[in-house]
C-alpha cells in the first residue's frame, strides 16, 4: 500500500470513527488471514488441522461400522453404540450452534469494517482512494464467502439434526429390544429351572427305584432260576407228552373252525329252505339282494296273487327287534331301493288289493355295502366332495336335458352346478330334504331326491350306487354339525 502522508494522518486523528459494539464477542483474538489471487479474488490460506477428523465424519464412520457389525453385536452393545452416537450428535449440534454465533459475529464485523471504509473513501483522493476501494471489494468478497459458509453450516446443521433424531429413535428401539429380550431371558431361565428341578426329581426317583431293584434282584433271580429248573425237569421227564398235547390242541382248534363254518352254512341253507316253504304259501315275494345299493322288487309267486298293477303298496322300516314300525313316505310302488337309513333295519312291503292286506318282510336287516365305509372316510377328509350327476326331474317334472352336472356336498352347503352356471346353492337348514328316491323307476338305486328349499326339488342320477349312498352319508354328516337332520318327506327321525 502507499504510504500515508502526515496531512492525512492528522486528518485521520481528527475524524471520529464509529466504535465497535462492546457486546460483540469474537471467536478469536486476531483477524483471519487471506491472500489475493488473480482479479483480486480472495483465497483462503491452508489451515493446519491439528484436531483430526470432524465430529460429523466420526459419527458417519461409527454408523457405518455399526451397520456392518450389527449381526455379531449383542443387543446391549447395540444400545451402547447408539447412545455413544447420540451423544456425539448432540456435541456436533452444539458445535454447529457455536459456528452459527461466530458467523453472526463475522457479519457484524464485516458490516462495521465496510461502513468505516466507505466513510474513509469519501475523504480520500487519488491513489489512496483506489486502495480504499480495493479494500472495500475485499470486504464484500469476504461477506460473500461468509454467506456461502453460513449456507453450508445450515445444511450441515440440518443433516446433524436429522442424524441425531435417527440415532435417538434407534436408541429407544434398542432399549425396548433389550427389555423384551430381558423378559424372554427371564422366562427361559425360569423354565430351565423348572426343567432342572424335574430332572432332579426324576434322578432321585430313579435312584430310589434302582436301590429297591437292587434289593429285590436276588429274590427275582431266584424265582427265575426255579422256573427255568422246573421247565427243564418237565421237558426231561415228559417231552413227548407236552408235544402231543400241543398237536392235539391245534387239531381241536382246526376242527372247531371247520364245524363253525359248516354250522353257518347249514343255518343259511335252513333259512333259504324255510323261506321257500313260506313262499309257497305266500302270494308275493321279494326279489333282490337285501343289501345297501340294491333294489327290492315285489313279485307274485302264486297264481292266486292279484296283478301288481291293480294293487296299492306301502313300504315300512322295522327295527331289528320288531318293536318299531315306521312308514316310508313316498315309497308306495312295487319296488324300493334301500338307502343308508335302512341299514340295520328290516323292510316290509304292505300290499292291498280288494280290501285284502298282504305283507312281505325281508329275511333280516339290510346289510351295509362292502367298501362303502372306507370310501366315505376318504371323502370326509376333504372339505368338499363332488359327484357327477344327471338331472332327471325338477319339481316333479321330467327334465329333458341329460347334460352332466356336479353335485357338491360341502361342510357349509350343498351346491348343484354345471361349469360356471350354478343351479342351486343352499346352506343346511330345516327346510332341506335329502334321501334315496322312493319311486319305481329305472336305476332307482342310483337316484337321489334333494329338496334344496321349499318350492325347488331335484331327482339326481349318479354314476353308481356307491356314489349315491356316499353322497347321502357325507351330506347328513355335515348337516349334523348344524343340528340339521337330512331325511325324506315326513320321515320320523
């Protein structure tokens, strides 16, 4: 800079400058050093950093290490790490506040310095005035630099605050996890104590039993030796007699088995002959197997029997003891296909002609179908049982179409559909009826009567007698869970 003349020096003493406010605190006791670059740009001198990395870098480094090591850190160590990072973030926030205060002081100093230089420029002329203007430009550049630093400080403050909130939340979560793991550990410790106590009691009991067995061992050993000695003496003196008795016993068992089989055969032949003798005196007899899945038909067996077309019929269920007799509603034709309700009961057909009544009864109770029980058990393991059917009648009228439909018996409802088209879908209710068909028709043992609701009923034909009977049993089983009994019209169940 140019040398100031004595005249200017006197003028400088004469002028009164605005003093710096006394309430301003300086972050340091000296003015920062700067260098002028090309075009009078202010360049910062490199600072010697003796303090190491900043707190922000330390926090980021600790956070990355914590993320890498979270799999092998315990919950307690994790909480400790979060607490350390939280305190570091708080310290960094305090440092940011100090920097903000220092930035405010710098703005105040630069403003006062610029005002002083402006007042000085008005009093200078020539080269001195240029120097003052250059100093003013330097001050303005410092103000811009300070503003940039302040923006960076605000951004850093925001990041530090965000990081501190994150670490605070993570610390609270870690503490909650510690308390939860602590409670789990206490419960496991108590459970382990109980298990150890039980094992101790079991060991003590085993020791007592082993001590007692040791005391009783000689007595038991003596008894075993006596038994073995007795067997040895018996075999030595009567070996052939014992073997002869075993062969004789085996032969007797074989004879008893053969005689029992022969006895059953004789009983069946006697029942058949007795039935034939009774049929000679009767007017009608039953044709068909007396098992589930068959169809029983009345047939005249005497020339004196009236024609079946001129008679009326009614079928009854009779208990095996013969104490109860129940009319089967709708079964008023010359043929009847037994259904699952008839198993274990005898069937009786009542024939009325010209005021005369003739009854024909089955020889014994209706037997169950072979293999039907296992088939039904397999179906009950599923949540829904489906059968292919053909609709024969709808509301008592013949159905012209013979397309295949699906009859589905589920745990909640029964559904009849064809592809995506649903004909009927009803839940189990007191108005629903389900039974074997009770009219004289072709394949009566394969047909089923289903009243979905009042005003809507179907007669469905299944592929086989087994599927028809299985569908009835499965549907009745599911309906019992809703306290609903599926039976035929006017059945007494």
